[in-house]
């Protein structure tokens, strides 16, 4: 958790805040307060009106934590001086932007702005004694665009630390009545921050209103995302946290499939993870990524790759375990090949997006991406056709099993109806005739092209023939 120094003129603004809080307390009229959760207990703080020009956007807010990586140069300037005009302008731009694409303006921000214009500020924001916005950063940005001069804010106790500030912001965000959710990656970062403060998975899961297994899944996903970013680094280019904002469902499905496969075959699970992450980086849809299953690499992708993209990967050497005198096998050649291809895709994507990359490097990186994407397109198409074929082969048996289950239920209901003398004999007889006709049709189709029928089909054919005789 990053801590920041006090903003300029913090002491002077703190005196103004104390003066206005004192005026509110001594006015004798109805006082407005806002309640925040503090260490599991409600804390009521005074609400006052303050000039927007004196308030600072919070550089530590979880609202745009991942989006700060959108522009490395501006983010670096923000970290070195978060209270400068450059740093504050960058935060304001991100508060207005779409979480998954900070270049574009967020329609949700414009809706908030219209609401403030029409109805005014319904709920107060929340600030520190130094004028840093803890809650209401986006509202402050919208009010500034509307030309508002001031903003109603609750004032936290002067003793609050950065850890206290972050905990309060998180508790406010996770209330059921919050207006705008954290983006996906920012939510993962908030969980990571809570873990770094020593909180247990049970406590964090409860705070985020999720199950512990979901918390474990989210932490796994963030580790994978960070690993992808680290491996994408080449020179000044690297992927950013914000590049993974739109992939929530794909990452969750990857975790589920990876976990199932890892229990029986860790190597194949790693291969699946690397291949799917390459497809996700290339921008394939959720339905396309689902076709990347166990065996996809060797059966579909490798044959589709042009020779210059086939990784030269060999069995990795055994890895020694320090202090135990033992060694474990290295990753298989299959895993190494998948990792190498994914690394190339990650670095190419980073080079194409980086402003520091030369035009020649961008063209080469884009060409690599295009070639790999064509191979994935071809492989996914083949895998999809085979999956549909397998599904068609299973439909008829599954339908018959459903019919058997329905007949078994019918037996039970028939016994109950006879016992209670409530059976409609005519309706039952009519249904039995329908069953007879259906069995005839089924036998007719099952007998076609079956030169050596199995026991079940043979019985079906004999039953239909016997019935006609």
C-alpha cells in the first residue's frame, strides 16, 4: 500500500476545515452527518461545504488503480508528485474515462454528470483533514465540469492514516447501495491490498461479500495477470493492468478449467493456461476461447502455425530443491513450447501499443500478431467443428436417457394413481399408443446402417418386429 506526503498548504486548508466544522457545531441548527464503517463500528462525521478548488483527488483510490498504468509517463509523474497539476489532471482524466479503455469517455460518467445537473448532490463526499477526497472523486470531477464552486463533504478524524483512509474507502464501496462498482482489476487490487495488511481470506471474503473459494480464484487470476505483464516486458514496452479489464469471464473460466485439469495432469493444465492466455491477449471472444481445451495445442494449433512461429522448445532440465538434496522434473517440451509462443504474443502486443516503439518494430510485431492470430483462427475453427460433431454424436443417446428417466418417473406416478384410484385410464391408454408409435419410429431409424447392432439396439428391433407381428 503506497503512502503519499501531505498536499501543498495542507496545514492551511486543515485550519479552514476545523473552522467550518466548528461553525456547523456551534450554529445550533440541524447538523448533517455521514456514517462510515470504522473497525466494524459506525462512525458519524460532520458534513460541511468546501470549495472544489481546494480539494485533491486521491492518488491511492481503488477506483482507478489499474487505469493509472494506461500512461506510464504520466503515472510516473503522478507517483513523484501526486499533488501537482499534471498528476491531478491525469487522475481527473481517468475518473472520466472508461475503465477498459481510458482513451474513451465513460458514458456512466456523463450519466452521473446529468444526474448532478438535474438533482444536485444528494450524498456528501468524504475527505481527510488535509482536503484529500476519500469518497466522491468521480462526483468532484463531474461537479467541476458543471462549473460548481463547492462540494458537500464529510470530514474524517485528523488522526486517520493512509491505511485508515483506504479501509474506509473500501467499506463505502462495498456497501450494497454503492452507485458505481470498482472495475474488475481494481477489485482484484483491493483484495490484494487487504491481504498485504495481514487480513485472512475469511475476513477479506466476508468484506467483499464472496465465498473464500471465489477469493482464492480472484487472487490466482491477479497472479496470472501480473505474470503476463512481467513476461511482456521488452525494452520500454510492457502490457498494463488495464489491458486485462475486459477479460473477467474468460479468466474465471480459465481458472475453473485449469484447476480441474491440474489435479490429474499439471503439465497439460499449464499448456492450457499458456495457450488460452495467448488467445485472450490476441482478443479472441469468450466462445472462441472455450474451444481451447486439453490437447488443443498438439492437435490443432501446432499444425496450423507457420514454421517460423513454431517454438524450438525442449524438455527443461530438472530443478533442484535447495536444502533437500532432491530434484523435480522440469516442464515438458509441450509446456515450454506453449510458454514461448505466449511470450512472443505478449511482447508483440506490448510493442504495438507502446508509443516508444519505432514504426519498423511495430510493423514486425503486428505481423507476428497477425500470423499467430490466423493460426489460432484456423485451429479454433477446426476445434469448434470437432466439438460440434462430438456434441451431435451425443445428442441422441442423451435424449434416450432422458426418456428412460421420464418413464421411470411415470412408473412411480402410475403406482400412486392406482393406489388412490385416480388414474385416467383413457388418457393413459392414449399416451401408451403414442409411446408405441414413437418406439416404432426409433427402431426404424436405429436399424438403418447398423450391420452389427449392440444388445440394446437388437432388443429395440426385436421389440418393434414382435409388436407388428
